[in-house]
C-alpha cells in the first residue's frame, strides 16, 4: 500500500478578502481563423447551429469572426439575414 508523504500547507492559499483591481473589459475573441493583417473583426448572427473547435454556437448567437470567415459563413448559409 502506497502512502502519500506530501504535506499540505496554507502558504499558497489566497486571501479571499483581498481587494481586486477593477477588471477591464476585453474585446471579444475572434472565433475561427485569425484576423489577417489590417483586418477588423466582424460580428455575425448565426442562423444555424455551428461547432467551431470545441465550442458550440446555437442559432441566434452573435460571434466575432474575421471578414473572410464571415463571407464563407454567409456563402454556406450559416449567417442570419439582417
């Protein structure tokens, strides 16, 4: 029978009452292929379920993608008409 000889200490514990600096809002992450040089991200609304990588997006979800990827999604019928 193996025994664990590691001792747990509170040296690495985080103080829950400490003040946290105000968090800044980040720009939404680009889903799918990365942006090309000088491109601005585009927000699209999906009309169908889409799985990109390990993430599932339901119809009506708004995602931020590169302009090239937005054109591909539109051509394949994945984006909603606006």
